[in-house]
C-alpha cells in the first residue's frame, strides 16, 4: 500500500469533516475539527504549516554511502522513526462513526508497535476509553503512552493505576489544552492545575526522571563542563516539578555523544544538590557502562548513589555465557556477578568500620589521587587530595580515546604519541600485531622469536624495575639507567 492508497482508503471511512487531503495543512477543514482544523479563528494550523514549509533540508553534505539510521532513543526506549501518533479524543464526534475511541485506540496502538514507533492514546469522560486504551497498550507489551486528562485527583489516581498495570513506559497529560474550560462542566470535572497539584500527580506516576549522562565528545573539556551545567539545570527543574527519583544513565551514546565518567557525574550531581539544599528530596540511581569492578560500585555509593546498575557488565557476562566461555547459564552468570559485587562492597565497608549502607552512602571515605584542585573543589568537594593531576580536558580526552576506537570512521585518526624509530624504549611499545598473530603470542617459531626479542629490548632499555638491577653474590647493584 502506497500513500495514495492510504488516502483513498481513508476517504472511505473518514467522516465529513476530515477530507484526507494529500497535504494536511488545515485549509479544507478550517474551523471544523480540533488539531489540523484549528477550531476558533481557524488559521493556527495553516500558519504553522506555512512556517514549517519555510524550512528546507540542506542536501549539500558529505557522508558515507549507506542507509540512514532513523532510530531515536526516548524515555529509555528505542524507536525506528522520530515521530509518534498523537492522541485523538471523541473520534466519532470529530471524524467518523466508523470507529469509537475504544476501537480506534486498539488499531492505533497495535499498528504503531508493529512498525517500530509508539502511539499516544486519548482519554474521555467515558471510563471505557481509558480501560480499552490501557488494555491495548498492555497487549503491545507496554508500547504506548496513555493520555490522562487533568480530572479531579480521585479520577486521576484511578486512571494512573490503570496506566501502571498496562506496563506503559510513560504517561501524558495535556495540562494546557484549549478544551480544558469546556471540561470543567463535564463529569468527572477537569481543568487547569496548580504547581502543587501537578507535583502530586507526578508523584502518583512513580516514574523516574532520567538524566542522560552524555556530552558532545568533540568539544573536549569545555563541552564536558557545559553539559554538567545543563544537567544541573535539568535536575533543578525536575525537582521543582515534583520528581523524587533520579536516574543518571549513560545509555544510548553514539558517534557524537559520549558517556560522562559515572563517578564524575554522580559526585557532581551530589554536590550540586547539597549546595541547593535539595539532596534529601530525591533518590539517585546510577546506570553506567564503565562500572566493572567492586571498587567502582563502592565509589559510586560513597559519592551519593542509592543503587548502581552496571548494565554493560551484566550484558558482557551474559554474552560470555552464551558463547560458551563460562560454564554457567546467562542468568546464573548475572547472579554470580551481582553476588560478587555486593560481597565486595560489604567487605570494603567492614574494613572501613562502617556498619550500615546509610552511613556509607555519600560519606566520601576515599582519597583522590591525580585530580587537580579545580576538579576536586567543584565536583568532589571535601575529598582529601594531596596529589594533584588532571583536569576536565584530560578526562575528556580519555573518553575521546575510547570513543575513537568505538567509532573509527567518524574520527580523524591520531595516535596518543608519535613513534620514532630508534627512540627511547617504552614499557608500552609499538608491536606488529600481525607478527604476534593477535590470538596467541608464540603460536609459531617466527612469532615466538619476535615476542622474545621485544621483551628483551624492553628489559635492556630499563623499562621495568628488574631491568635496572643486577644480582650479585652479596647484594643487588643498580645498573646505570640510560
């Protein structure tokens, strides 16, 4: 079915108001239906369309030849295209009696889910509208967003429970819709909400506020600092609007956006909230791909995290299990990793003399080594640091170095250091990977000799401690380096 077929089919079952025009610009249905028809003066949709028409796509670009990636990440979900189906209410009144609100939502949710996007469902005074909409969303494994009108609080509570049971990933509410004055006289009543009322509604939803811990990698240290400042503002606005559950997540990075180091992000947010005196109003969970070890988890909790989700570590052990590198199934592998991390953190707490997680969380019982004073004062305030070191520029470069490996075609290759033939020998020296055959040094005579020769050159070049001492019968004599 092509676009013309869609329009012809729509004209057979659509009502007298919508004309199923080739271009939906509000001209033919002016002042007749909400949305594209723009009730009232009737020119709102027309003016919007004309303004959008002024924008053109710049085709003078250089890019790789390939299929464009149209997917988008939103609300922790991945969608095939960056557009969604909007909610429609009073379908039989405004469009056609071929569908009711219930049957329309059922078709809409199912079709959107099957094609990689999601649908926002409508709401109405008839309670069956929400019941059938949430039922359709549940049948689509939660792929849908129910819209709840700003009814009285008791009605909102009941409908919010229906939304939660559907497994939806988000809930919508049109708090400034043009039809709200009309709904005041309906049963149940609806209308505008104050900030205090909206906070209560947000609390009822029980959905976390997700902070994207990503920054523009190409911008270096300044981009990292700017993004942290933006995150602070986002969190302040979320708390002001009633959020009480915060997730710091570095998921969904791409060639342009890289992950902010999780410890830097966690501590930065922790101290920002402490300065704003809002830390006690919110719980903070960290979802990070750079968490691999017990020490990483211990640090994040010590700098404010209520819980840690090392999602990449979990996915890694699952993958190792599926490929046969582990002798246990994927579920057992994840359980074993969880147990190991938990036991390790408890052991660290015991060695520090801390008996409860509440005493340990946010206590910062660590000393920083290798961070400069500006970073410590701004983002790790109060942490002991007797040895200075790197700043945001260097931290950003560490992220960028890993990012270049992940997205080599989007970066101009540049090594960390220039290599000179016959120069100083380094512990991490240039090795020909082909001659080492990557998978096993010394897998044949030639590669084995090459590896032995490389190790000998490092030892003679005084790269290691054992390369600058020589044993004698009585004591150890130091060889002159260089």
